[in-house]
């Protein structure tokens, strides 16, 4: 059964698992649909988009901003898109975040769906309804929560994905295992990246499992008042280093997870052997575990974090592998913990 349905606050989202881009034309009204994609994805897959109108944006996080949204909205107006129109975001997390955002504000919201084309997009960014853009160095600081109608997963699209983007996506997979699924963590320990790249069935199962973890967490807490915060494991410090050092999202999250493991060691009793297992798996999948960062500067950015409420920050900590908790840490204490982290 390759069709899954998840309901988020009463809104049903259809997941077409292990499906194909070519079947998109049977799922949406082609003449009323506009595909938003980036230049790289467009170059690789334009041949499969016959009949669709397209808006092609430049690739890269630096374009996930208001200027690109304005361009998309101008194009939708020029194409005379109306309330019956359907927007499809075809691309990585940058494209789906921005396409979902543009579709959510155009005419106060028109329907949209996603075809994620990166690992990170398929296991994380396309799921959960967070759509948004950056403002300068502040990541995802402007946005809405609104669910797509569907998400279509086509694993063959990953064949053109550069190696570093595979590695990038595995950071979120490892994150999911750390916070929710000790068995998945053990599977990741046994395998290596090439195993998943070479075995379609293994990859399809991995993606399905991650889709389930993320969707399950979000379905219980769409508006992030509780458990959804767990998905931010590694992201508080990760986001702070991401734009400062222009790292790929997953690479930054990897650094953030290492820092969060160390803080968990002090605050929530996460054992040293388990901390070491996390570091080992990150390295096994080619992720960085060390970055010499300007702690003072990173802390200044961290203070702006959306998870900050007055002088405290909600921090995701591990108790054991597969079991994460949320704990409020006063900013002053966090500053000390970061300063104390070994160089
Ligand atoms: N909304 C959410 O819940 C959520 C969750 C996690 C991450 N995100 C966001 O996702 C973004 C990162 O997503 P990403 O890592 O997918 O980055 P991305 O969208 O920038 O894609 C990475 C690169 O791969 C290229 N690419 C995409 N698909 C390809 C394919 N099939 N073949 C060849 N090249 C391809 C893109 O053009 C781009 O250059 C960040 O902006 C992050 O904030 C959002
Ligand atoms: Zn992330």
C-alpha cells in the first residue's frame, strides 16, 4: 500500500509513497497548476513537466527570501492564477518552503502540493506544514503553518542528487532516530550511506519510516506547543551556526546535535558511551562533528531564536538514544554550557 493519509488539525494530507513524478498529471488539474521549482531541478527534470506552467527560481538558501516570494507572486498574477489554481513545489526544502509560503499568501491561500527532490525534503522539509522564508541571517523567521494537499515521493529523483546533499539529508534521519527510534538508530549503525543508495527497497523503507516519525510527531502537535519541539534537536545551535558559517542545513544540524549531546551529558544525564555512539554515526554518514565557531557570536544569534521565551530557551536534550526531552534552560546557564564546551 503506497498511499498514506495523515490528518493535521482536521486537514487531510495524502502521501503518495514510492510513486513517480510522471504520475503528477493524474493527481492535479494540469491546466490550472503551476509548478514552482529551482534552476537545477528544472534542468534535470523539465522533460517530465510537459503541459505545466512553471516558475523557476534560482537555487540556494540565499534565495529563500522575500524578493523571491515577490517574484513568485508577480508571476502568479501574470499567469492569472486564481482560487482554483494549484501550486506544486518541486524541489528541495528551499523550494517547498517558499512555494508553500507563496501559495499560502496568494489570494489568502490557494491549494498546493509538494514533490520533494532531496533526501532532506523527503524525510523532513516537505512534511508538517511549516512554510517560510529567511530574513538576513535569521532562518525561517517569516512564515505560516499550512498543510499541503499531498506529498508525492519519487525516490528515483534522488539519483541526480549530489553526494553532499545525500549526506546533508542523513543528518535529519539520524536526528529522527536519536529523538524517537532506537531501532532505527541501530539500523543506521549497521549500514552505510551506499547501502541505502544502492538498494531501492531499503531506501524506500527508510524514507517511509522517517515520514512516519515526523508526521506522527506533527499530527499530535501541529502548532508546536509540546512534542513538535523535539524535532528541533540539534537545531538551536545548528541554526545559529548555519547562516553565520554558510553551512548546509544538515551539516549545521550535525554540529548542533554534537553540542546538544554534550549539553545533555551535563543537564539530562545522557551517558558518555551513548554520546559517543551518536558522534560515530554522524561521522559514519560523512557529517561533521566539529566546528571551531565563535561562541560569543553564535550565542548572540541564539538569543534571537524563536524558541526563546524571555530569558529562557526551550532546549531539546537526550536522555537515551531514542528518547528526547524538552527542558527550559536559562540563557545565562546556556551561555556557560556553550563556553565550557571543549574546543
Ligand atoms: N519546513 C520544514 O519543516 C523544514 C524542515 C527542514 C528543513 N527545512 C528547510 O529546507 C531547506 C533545506 O532543504 P534542502 O537541503 O533540500 O536544500 P535545497 O532545496 O537548497 O536543495 C539542495 C540543492 O540540491 C539541488 N537539488 C534538489 N533536488 C535535486 C535533485 N533531485 N537532483 C539534483 N539536484 C537537486 C537544489 O537545486 C539545491 O542546489 C532549508 O531552507 C531549511 O530551512 C524546512
Ligand atoms: Zn532541519
